[in-house]
C-alpha cells in the first residue's frame, strides 16, 4: 500500500506544486475564504460556543478533586489548564459546523494539529481558479488565559507546511528547514507537513493552517479571590501561510524574516522537533484578515 499510488502521486504533485507557485493568489484566496468561513461560523454561533465553554466552570464540583495537570514552568497555582476545554468545545463544534457547508473526509494521516479534515466544495474550486475543489484544513485550538495571551502562537513542526520538494520519485517529500529568527537567538525549524497532498483517488488538497485561540478570563484575579471561574473572553482566528507562500512566492519569510522566531523548548530537545513562535503582528502586516478577533460583549 505504501507505494501503490506513488508514481501517479509524484506526477500530480509536481504539476500541482508548480501551479500554486506560479499562482500564489489562488492559495491566498483559498486561505482568506476559509479564514472568513471559520470566523463567520464562530460569530454566527457565538452564543453556543460561549455556553459550552463556560459550562466547564459551572461543572467545577464534578472535577475539582481531579483537576487537569498544571503545565508550563513554575505555575502560580491559581488557574486551571483550559487546553482541553478549548479543544473539545471549539474543535468538535467547528468540525460539525464545517461539515454543514462542505463535503468532509476524515482522511487519516499519522501526525498534525488537533483537527484535520479534507474539505471539498465548488467555492474551493472558485478560490483555486478551478485547479482543485478540495483542500486539507489543519485546525489547531490554543486556549489560553490572561497570563499567556501573547501576540504569537507556539507551533510544532507537525503543524506547519514547508516548501515540499519531491525531486526523485523514490525519495518522497522533504522540506527545507526554515529559520526561526529572533532578536537575540535563532534556530532552524523543521516543518514536517507538505504544502499539499495528492490523495489515492487523485484529489489535490493544498494545506490550509488555521489556529483558533480562545482566551479566558480568571475571575479570581478580577475579584481578588472572590468569584472564581474561567469564562470565555475573546476568540482569535489566525491563518498561517502555506509553505509555498512562505518559501517560494511571495516568499513571506524573505520579506518578513522574523515571522517565525524561537520557541520555548529546552536546548537539549531533538532539534527536528523544536517548536517556533509565529508573530501575529507580522501576520497582520502580510494581510489584516490573517488575525481576526471576536470580543465577548
């Protein structure tokens, strides 16, 4: 099975990669379309997201003796990790809502972000100038509190697509490492995701990477230890450019060299798995729609 479609995939992939390098506006149009779609799904169903997210605080008596394990370095101890709350509420609900507007396939791959699904629609075809009617949506949920609400997101190597070189049929796809460049330090970042896939049935699916970032309040901080709870405060939708846009055309990494900068991993970690941060400020400079925030009124 590993090689049953390799020859046809190799040929189709090369043509598709060349098309999207020559037509970067097709990828950009597709990314904007899906960004607007995800943002619209959140805003039009905001009451439902808010109710289900805040229910985690209401259900405190049922899990207070078995709290989620604290993460990060030297946690203060006055908040609960809300990562899984965000993944369950936003990840599951968005999958259901997206399936109401697109044909969805839960095609399996061994690594990637929280949610990943192949979408098909005529609207995708329109965005891609008719080259394909499908894409692979990579959806990552990053729920944070007020102490961690930074103007960046920490991304793993399994969440970012690269330049996707496939030079010899037998070799498979390889990405050239990109540079995560900071003010005082830099390191190579080994993207592990191709910029597009060719499925067994010939479907061409460019990768679209969207981060949904729910931010919660800590009521205990506001009430000085009085009312407790971690209600939803705002939601950001962030779209990271496809690897071909980053490295080929328009080559955003050349124009915005600090777009990725060093992550928070220890120096003794396998360098191929070291994470990197992506700057929201530079994403806004690329295009304002790449970072969209919905406040909770």
